[in-house]
């Protein structure tokens, strides 16, 4: 998804996922165990933890654009 306009990396975007029931059950159990209020917050946290390189690249791009 490319755009000529700069995007805000903190902007929230709604996405829909189709997942097998067993994965949804696992997410719900993990959500309750960790105290998250919604599935979306948990999924976002899991992705952040699984993809630290993507976050590092985003931070690097922000610094380069600010210079």
C-alpha cells in the first residue's frame, strides 16, 4: 500500500481476519490470561513482539525523514 501522502504509523486501521476456531480459542485464552480487554490489542502486541525488525525499520525511517 503506497501513497504519495505520508501516513501516521500510530494511526489505527481496522482489519478483519478469518482464523480457525482453535486459534481464536487460543487467542481468547491468552487474552484472558494476560488481561487484555480485546482480541485486537492482543494480536497487535503479538505482532509487535514477532516483528521487532519491522518496528526498527519504521523508527529508522522516521529519524531519516526528520533529518
